[in-house]
C-alpha cells in the first residue's frame, strides 16, 4: 500500500532568495527530474507545493510517495547516513521559521 511522507514548513520572509538557491542545490543532490528523485530508488514520486491562498504566507508542503512503509524506512536510514545531513540539512534548517516544520506519515484508505 502506498505511503506518503508529508512535510510542512514556513520559510522566513527574509530568506526567500536563499531558499531559491537552496532548491537548486537540493535538486542537484537528489538528482531530481520531473517529479522523480533519481538518487534514492525508494522514492516513487516527490512534489513541493507553495501556499497561494489562505493559511500561512510562505508555507510549503512536500509530498514524498513510497511503495510502502518499509521503503520509507529504507529511505530514512539512507538519508540519515548520507552527506545530505551534514551539507544541505543545516542550510535548510537555517531558512525555515523555527517551530513550523512538521512531518507526518499517511496511508490511503480508499
């Protein structure tokens, strides 16, 4: 059964230009092409959405799709041991408003 990892966060208003530069580095690291992450086979698809109306200004939602929970766990183990955690993750964390980042895991019911 498909499993989704949903990540939400808000970018600091003064960090928008830096976030744009970060996204380019992120795409290169993950070898991102047309909604697919080439670097990690466990990820079926990935999309990022920016809030346009209502809610929080500069709010983002990322949807990571996996075949099942086991594939999500494999991905998580790989990413935690990768150089992403020492190179890009600290940069990303400096761009978001503290206390706004949330991660949840969802399974479809229909």
